[in-house]
């Protein structure tokens, strides 16, 4: 399906609710619409599909996939950003770089949206400019980097661009590394920058709240190596940086690399220390037992205590209920200064775990004393107030917290 030049998110939400209503009435065409794009519905007959008790989240996911987006969150980001392409090109660039880079680099709580960034770039190639060296780092345009270096060899050492990034960090943290056609180009740019004298240990202060793009953390650094091993999950890029002298003990790379064991192995062989990295606990979240075996084989301590509280954004409703029933307090602050409400907000919007049940988590919180009760913010239709904090949630999660439900009446 083609999306309109100026799509309306309200209309798209209405489409999702109408699709869900048709599904609940057993409409065959609605059943087929779910079956075509949704992996969980594929191959199921109408009776089996009706037994799945699909919810608003599923209908929104179906609508997003029909328009060519991997998730409803991606579709929303695209819809909100697209008008700026015609109305305000500078704002469009700001929107776009926040799709290319995650919030720890771009500022804010959002994850990167490489599928949306790639689509916007395909529709408007001028987004990255003709000769902007820092935006060229984001898309892997080596020719622009060569021209910039010929004019000013020292630029490879300086922070710059809309996110004030050093060039090598801008290359390795680009979310476009996960999109077809970009990975090799980004490797070429990293290789060129290193040959031009850029330090393999370039880094930037973390911008994750309570830090920000304007006031980055003075103590937490995000290295180029972390981008290669823990964002791009690229063994070739990881090896390139390590051979150029990147420090494997940068506080982030080992922990985040575990989703790409080939990168983890390279870091361990280069001397990454497991103790103090929390990698042992992170390995327990992963389905591949080989990751834990790899850490143990390189000296990991099976009895190492965890650093700080475990994350609460995995979408595991059963575990959430279990912990609450056994006295867990949702108000306990985590390392970023917020509680389970903040974790649920970020997770429901960014879906860090595939198939997470954040509606179930929200219902568990309500059932176990979410106080003060969540209420709509009169100043913003998409904002929920919990105490004195303002949050955005996925639509179905917000409804669950506010005491509404998209489940059919019985």
C-alpha cells in the first residue's frame, strides 16, 4: 500500500481499530489481512486465528506492515516526520538523524529507526546534503569524506554535524549499518578515517537522560568500538578498530556485543575484561547458551554479583506479576533515575524485545497498586500522568494503564 504525502496518524489509528473490530466479528477479509503480513498469523486458518485473541497492538502492526514498515512505532515516526520534508528542510534533517542514531547518541529515550531513515533518504536523497562530511559519515559516503579531508585534514579529529559527533563515532553508530547497501560503505568510511589519522578510540559523552545532546555525560563515554561491536554487530568493523588500537575495555562494548558472539569473541581475544561489565547477567537474557559458555571459557565468574537492578523492559508479564506478588516495588529507581513506569514507557514505544507483552506488564502494575493511579494529561492527548511524571506509551499500553481495554466484552 502507498502512504499519502501527508499521512494522518489519527486516521491510521482509526484504520487499526476498524480492522480489529472486523476481526472480532470474524470477517474473512480481515482474517486474511492479518494472515498476510503478521508472522504469528501466517498459515493459520480463520478458526485458529480467531483463537489467538488478537489485540490493538496486532492490528496496528498489521497496518504498519501493509504500508511497508516493520512496526507501528516506525510508521508513527515516519508519519510525524514526513511533513517536514516539504515544510522545513532543517527540521527534516534533525528528525532524520534521530532516526539514524539511538537516543544515547542523539539525545532522548528513543531507539534508532534505520528502516524509516532509509525510506526517508530514498524519498529525499538531499537529506544528507551534497557535501556535509558528518552526514556523509551517517550514510557511508566516502567520496565526501575524502573531499573534506583534502580541504582540511584536521577535521577527522573534530566533533561536528547536527549531533556534534567525532567522525568515526558518526560512522560506527549509524543505524543504517543494519540496512541493505550501507554496511560495506560504512566500513569503507571507517577504514578511510583511520588511514587519515582518526583515533580508533574516538568517543562521545552519553546523551541518554538525565544527560542530553546539549549537556552530555562527563563520565559515561560511548566509543566508536561500542558502535561497531554493540550497535552494528559487525565483526569486520570491530576487528578493524581493534587492530587500529581501540581499547576493548570501554565500559560498553562487551556487554552490548553479546547479541553478536563473533564480535564478543574478538573483544575477549583483544583483552576485554568480563568482571564488572555485567556481561554474565546479560548473557542470561539471550537464547543462545553458547554466549554464556564463551564468557565462562574466557574467565567469566558464574558467581559475579549483578551491577544494579535488573532491567524491567523485557515485556515479560509473567515475571512482572511474579515479582510484584513477591514484594517488588515498581517505584524503585533504576540507574537512569526513573522507575518501572519509565521502563515501560521506553519499552512499549521502542519494543527492544520481539514479542514482548507490555500490555500484560501494564495490567500487572495496575493490579498490584500502581499508585498514584495513571490518568490522562489534560495538556496532551498522547501523554499519561503517573504522579508528577509525564510519559508516552504505546496506545494499547496507555489504555491498559488508564483502565480501558481493547479486549472484547463478554
